[in-house]
């Protein structure tokens, strides 16, 4: 052990092994392994290769403890989950006012790929639907496509603490078949909502969707937001503190697409899903949840992931608006003690 940080992470790894939360997560994983509702995304052949049985659940606390159950190292494409984090970088690049002049923050109640803009302002409705995500990608600064992508990858590294690759076949397929996204980009160009670097920006959007992550990365992404923008393990700042609230607000109202209302009602945590099968959910000040199961429901959200988040929220009283005593006190389940709930 060379320093205090190493000692702390060693202590955390011991707790994570002995903690009752581990058993809880294993049981949760077991409980929903047999849920076979939903289908694997197949709009491009590469996504259809995902195995329906893949299933991982990871929780990372804001003090850097990591709890895993199931396939937490299996890589998959981040897809729409990237949208929340790219929105954060656009805010850092331009500030709130300018970004909001290009992308609204209003839920649509429409599918993620709907071709719809706010009639009064011509803005896409929010950064989580495809149109809004393309307008957001347009805002990412950089001399050229390579530099802009590099900035995105560096940002994801700050959140997760590790390097990320692009799944090139997924990127090329998205690029070759993304006519609908291309149509939206040109519609927004027509209204002056995006710059004329359409091809470069669409490439960036398809590349950001093709970044490879695992369930642990997703938990680390949300734990970093839960921790005010600082990765709880590496202690590196991933996003300026002032924009964390912006990102997680839009995740709460728009992150689960046209299921966002139902999600907020049942789970009550800011979250973002992707058609690769991932969900990342933020319990501010407490923890991040990352789930991976490629079986998607009709709205494009991971069916098992939703169930896992519902259980975690209910059992530990994580719902943002919960005022009742939770069935389980999170701090006790993490430490195995009977300590006071200081969460
Ligand atoms: O733009 C698309 O269609 C995909 N690359 C990303 C979509 C996505 O993950 C939407 N989610 N559920």
C-alpha cells in the first residue's frame, strides 16, 4: 500500500466483500434472471448478437464501495446513455443559456426517435431524445471530428476511471442505416438549430452511441453524478459541480423516454437507458446503480433493469420523494452493522 487512497480502496474492497448488500444484490439478480420479457434490439445486426441471458447489476456508493452481481464486466454499447453525459459536456463548453437556446428541457411523451421539434422555437424537446442529442453533439467543441471524439472519450474516462473503445462495426452500421437521425439533423439545419457540420456531428453522435461500457462503468457514471461530479474511486472531477443538477434533472424528467413519468412514479431516481440494454440511475449523495440486460420492453428500456431499480428504490427508500421509513436502512446493509442511517 503506497498511500492513504490505496488503503481506503483496500478497506472498501473488504467491506464490499463482506457486506450484506452483496447477498441482497445476488438475490435480486437471481430473482430477475428468469424474467424473459422483452426483446434484444435488432435494428442493426450487431446489436442482435447480444445474448438475452446477459445480466449484470452493480452499485457504487459515493464513498467508493463497489458491489457487483452477475455479468458486470460484459461489454456492450452505451447507446442513448451517452446523451446525458454529452449534455453535461455541452453545458461546460457553452453554459446553460446558450445550450438551452438550442435544446429545450421538456419531456416529449413521444418515442426517442420521433421527428418532432418545438413549433414555437424549432428547438428539439430535450437532450435525451435523438433530435436533442444530435443538437447537443453539435455543440461539442473541437477543431475536427477526431478532436471532438477525443474530448468525449476523455470525459467518459473521467467518469469511469478507465479508457473506453468504440465498437467500430456498431458505429459503421449506425452510420450506414441512420437515415432517420440524418433526416432530423437536416431538419434542424433548416431551422438554424445546428451548424452545417452535419456529417461530422452525426459521426460523433453515432460514435458516442457506440462507446463500449459494462454495468460497472454505468454504476460509476451515476455514482460520479451522485457524488457531485467527482468519481468516488479516483477522486477525479468529471463535470463541473454547477452542471450536475442540470444533467440529473433532465435525466429524471426525460431519461427513460416516454416511460419517464411511470419511472419517476415507481423508481423516483434520475436515470438514463440505452438500447444496448444498460440503465444508469443516480441516488444523489448516496450511490449510483448500473444494470445491464439486453431484453428491452416496448419503449426501448431494459425490462430486467427496470425491475432491479424498482426493488432497490423501494427496499432502501431511494425514491427522491420518499418520506417513509425504508424497509432496509442502506448504511446498515452496506456495513453489516446496526449503525444510525446517516444517508
Ligand atoms: O440513434 C439511435 O437510434 C441509437 N444509436 C441510439 C438509441 C438509443 O439507445 C435509444 N434508446 N433506447
